[in-house]
């Protein structure tokens, strides 16, 4: 499943391939945060952050 996340300050759109957009794994969250250079993301109303 492909998800799109917009960077809050840069307004760029990033696309990621994940297994389930409703429940991201820790590895998926880490990879997304590293690529976007952020510490946390909001996907489908759920807040995820790297540990």
C-alpha cells in the first residue's frame, strides 16, 4: 500500500510503500522519519515518533 505524507514546513509530498497504513511498524516509522528528516509523523490521524 502506498501512502503520501506532506512535510509540514517544506510542503513537499513523500510517497512510501507500507504493509498497513492503519498500523505502521517501528521499522517503517524509522525509515520514513529518516528519509523525511523528521522525528515524528502523523498518518491517518495516528501519531508516530522514533525512539
